[in-house]
C-alpha cells in the first residue's frame, strides 16, 4: 500500500499542471463574477462595479479559497460565493486606495483606474456597492450543504480581514508612514500583515471553514496563509523595483519615488528573495499532512515567488 | 374577556410615553455602539469611526429594529447587534455622502463632517471600516437564540439595502439628477425609495426576521416600513425649507440652493404634509392585528411626521 501511495503521489505531482489548473479556475471565477452583477437601472453604478471587478486580475485570492475548500474535502460549489466575495472585497480596496485622496493612481491592471473613468463620486460608491454585495452574496448564495453556522463564521472572518483590524487599518498606517524614512520593521510588518496578508489568510481559512475543517487544520491553514502572505508582499516590493510598468499593469517604481520603506530597501533584493523562498518552503511544509491533496496549494505558494508581474 | 382586553388596551396606550421610550432605547443603543468600537492601534481610524457613529443621532433606525423584534415576540438582546449594524451602515453612508466628491457638506448632526476633521482619506476608510464591522457584528454578536438561517437572512437584507439596489443606487441617481429641473416623480421616488426607505425597511423587516416572524407578518412589516419611509423623506424635504440650520444640525436650504426637485417643490408644503400624514395612518393600520404590542411602532410613525428636526 505504501509503495502504491508513493507511486500515486509521484504520478499526481507529475500530472499536476499549475498553468492549466490556474487557467481553469480563473475562468470559473470570471464566469461566476460576471453573473454576480447583472446591469440594471441605474446602469452606471453596475458598469462601474463590473469595470474594476472584471478587469482581468489573476484571481489568486478566489482560487486560494476554492483550492483550500477542495483540499479539505469540500466542493467548488460550496466555496464559489465566498471566492467571489473575496475578489469583490479586494477590488473594492483597490478602487478606494487608487482615489486621489489616497494613493492617487491613474492605472491599475493595465487600465485606467475606476475614478479616472467614472469620476470620484461613482468610484467611491462602486467600492461601497461591491463591499455590500460581497457579504450579501456569501449569505445568499452559499449552498445548503454548508452548515449555516460556518457561513456566519466566514462572514465574521471576511469582515475582520476588511475592516479596521485588517485592510482598512493597514491602509491607515501606510498613509501615515508615507514620506517618512524612519519606519520600523514592526510598522512595515503591520502594514503588510493588514493590507495584504489578512485577506489572503481569510481566503484560505474561509475555504477551510466552508468545508468543515477542524480547529487544528484551521491552525495549519492559518500558518500556511500567513507565510505566503508575507512572501507575496516581499515579491510585490521587489517587482516594484525590477519590473516595468507594462509588466505590472500599474505605475512602476512608485515606492522608490514615494520614498517608501520596503523589504528590499531594508534587506536588499537578494536577501528579500531568499526570505520569500524560505517563507514559501515553510508554507508548503505546513500542508505536508494533507499529502497529494495539498499539491495545488503548494504549487500556488511557489507560483507566488516565481511570478514576474 | 373582550371588555378586559379593551380596558387593558386603553390603559396601555395611556401609559405609553414615547419620549421616555425613545430616550431609554437611545441610551441602550448608544451604550452598545460605544462598546462595539474600542480604540486600539491604529487609534486614528477607530476614533474617526467613533466620531461619526457616536455623534448623537436620534437612533431612529436601530430603535425601529428593536421595537419590531419585541413586537414580534423577540427580545432586545436578539436584535441589538443588527440595531447597531443599521446605525453603522447609516453613519457610513452619511460619511461618504458628505465627501467633497459627493455632496460636499461641512456640517452633520451639528458637528463638522468626518472629512473636515480627519481628512478625506481617513473619512473614506472610516466609512469602509464601519461597513465591514456592520456585517461582522451581526454575524458575530447575534445570540444563539436566533436561528442561524435567520441571521443570514438579515445579512442578505442589510447588504441589499446598502448596495447598488439600495442606498448606493439611490445616491447615484441623486447625483445624476443634481441641477436638473425636469426630474420626474418616478425618479424622485426611486431616489428616496433607495436612499431612505430601503434602510428603514431593512431595520423593521430584520427586526421581524430575528424574532422568527411569518412570511405574512413580514409582508405587513414591509408595507408599514415603506409607508413611514416615504413619509420620513417628505418631512425631511419640508424641514429643509422650513427649519433653521440650528434645528437641523446640518446646512439648511440646500435643496433649494441646489435647485433640487423635492416633494414640496412638486406638491407644495400643505399637500406634502397631508400626504405624509396619510402615509403614517396607513402604516399604523398595517399593524392593527398586533393590538397593543404595536403601540411603540405606531407612536414612532406619528413621531416621524411631527418632528421639527
């Protein structure tokens, strides 16, 4: 049996094609997101919400949610409403962060930012609309196969990841730190734990909750997601220095220009990359007990450090 | 029995003191809202959220939620998390509506608006933080005595009342209508049904859902709330013309100055007031079958048309 299992494991690993996997899941997410927001009167607000939501992101967050739910024995159907919700929340945070009163960005995902197309007023409202829909969608669309208590737990996690204890709090400290050159590593970690890692953690952990994962497994998933969350941010910082605007689809070199403290500015690019690789290895090790079922999440972790945009 | 019931009814009506009732409930809500948002790092965002949330509103929305839950046989404890959530959602919509990119208001509830005190960036984030907390709070704090499925239904209703099919959609049409003098009654109704009535309806209906009200009773509650929602807006329009800034706590005469179509501008003040009275009478009649238990909600309906600020 052991020999067969090992053979099967090697075969599964060999068979697993991350590019195909990501593409398939991305298409599933794109279809679900497209159907989540039909255009009705007043058209403009639905169009503004769709403009940013369907702007062709990589769908890393929803895919993490789906993959975790499947690894823990759940189905794609169980997790899809939450997967859509995390992408709505992520998109909403980008729309509001890009506003002139915040980071004042003109480009995002290679397209004009929401307020450059629809105006600041509509952009603020499109963010609010996406946020409201995210919670409504989870509560309304999650199938009966998921225990109602677990759906409520997902809503608690999403609210926390988004609010003052998550994305919002991270953005506040980020804004306060702007232009200062004496930011501590502690503050930098706070910003990224809240602006980036909190939502990634929610994606993974909510996928587990939806599948009915045990408290112990939720702990494992939490450590996996915290590691890839930090690795993700380190790579983002490196790409801001090394990648071109065309590759990023958003303004490049912004951190340097804004005199922002980043991981590469503290550690150098080489050491930052080594740290990211180490975090990914730790993340993958957390999932060892799930065997072959963990292959997609482990491959996604490696993908995060190897991406160039 | 009938004679005793009638005697009891008259006695209850006579005993009911709306001013005392509202004051007691307002204090309960203020305490719960105060406890809902402790100040932790980063302090500024929690302070900004608290600044607007605890600015001393009348708490009409949360009180409607509590009163409905009690009328339908539920308790204050069952409804308090949702009552807090509707006030968070209402406050968030005021913060965002007051922004320079929207209605550009300097005063609200007699105090400087959020962005005048904390800046536009923090005001946008304070709104987002309140919104996230509203959903998290309902999911996390609603006691086990409420069926989990009913809590999810409440979240669906709140999301809908807030999003593009509610507040957000109403604000979009309101912004589009600004400065136009040829707005139809249909458009005006759309704006108010979405900007004002949708959230009032959610307050009332969610109070019923939390108490486990039947579908038929939810229908009655819906009609009650739609009638008081429209009456509320008509009175708001009248007060914008007749009340002073001191009474309103916000800039008075804004609608006239902005050349906005309002109910008084279409019907005149006299007819508008008569229409509001008629709507309140219809609202009260909807609750006739609940007997004396409906006294608070009926008194609140009358309060709406008699208020002078």
